[in-house]
């Protein structure tokens, strides 16, 4: 199963993608993958201590120097963080963007990876090259903060079918829902009011928990005793269960 995670306005998409992959790894016997495919450049290498071979690994998959298949290349460049196999994008935006115009097509290989595959596609701006990824996925989650302008803009993007310019492919029947991150900045909607307004367009609400995020980045699994009482981990587990269960049933998660 492939889940793409992006954003239009707001913050927290990359962190949500990793937390979701961590939760999915605890639910799936084959574990989970996080593929960082943000064309603006990767951020994960700046948050987690990675081995040199793992930094910018997606570029070596897209532009191989040997005859390995894309699946083999993904395994070669992945590093395990907690229970998640992580493939990072280059930090340089030009090189990260080039990964979406690869010499070796790697998107079809995502279906051959074991477990759940979570792909961080970054911001869904006009002209983004990630639409083939979105169209391949079983679900697109758009992360927004609870701040008023971010939530309104993200919901309007969803209602417009993901099109912000005539060149955008837009959503073509893909399941897409919002995930709201309760960031501590700006003027935010109350949760009850926002949940009532969005209805089933919103699939999850994640609290702000920097301590839990730090532990996840340091390799703690969701089963770690230090995370048992984390509201973020509990909410992410609920989100993962809802998305994975309903996507596997061929339904939009609600």
C-alpha cells in the first residue's frame, strides 16, 4: 500500500509522514518505508543521524551507476530508523527535482516494496512534478496546521481537485483527505468547530508534541515505553489504523 503525504499551506507534513510510517510499521508484519520525494529538497538528513550511504539515496536510485533494478536500489540506499526503512531525497532542490525525471523509473518499484510505503511529496504547488506519485498512491493525505488561513486554503485546494494552475493534473479519483496538526502558532480554529466544518474531508487531528517527535527521530519505535503516553503517538496510531484499514477495503477513510 502506498500513502502519499503532502501539504498546500501550513506545516508538519514531513514529520507527519515519518510518524505515520512509524505507526504503520507497528501495524504491518512487513514493516514500513518512508520515501522522501519532495522536489524542493529533503529535510530528513538534517533531523536524523544517517549513514553517508543513505543521504540523498533517492538520487542514486533515479540515476544508477550499476545494473540493479529499482527495487534492489531502494533496498541498497535505505537506512532503518526505528522500524522504518528510510530513503532520503537530496537536500539540493535541483537534484531533488531531477529525481522526478529519472534515468531509471522508480515509482512502479514502490509497489514491490514490502509493507506500507509512505511517500513525502512536499508542497503541492503549481507545476509540481509529483503528480505521477500521487496518482499511483492509494491515498493522499494533505497536512495543514489548525491556523485559520492554512486550513481554509488547504480545504479550498481539496475542493478544487488539487488544481492551482491549468497545467496541474489534479486529483483524478484519488482518495484525498486533510490531516490537521495542532501547531502552537497563529490564530487557530477550535477543534470542535473545524471538525464540524470539514466533516469526512478531515481524517485526523495530531497534537503538537516536540518531545515525541525527537524520540521518533532518534529511532524510538511506537512501542517504546517512553512514547506510550504520547498524545501524538496515540493520534498517529489511530490515523494509521483508519487510513490503512479503509484503503485496504477500497474506501475513503472517514
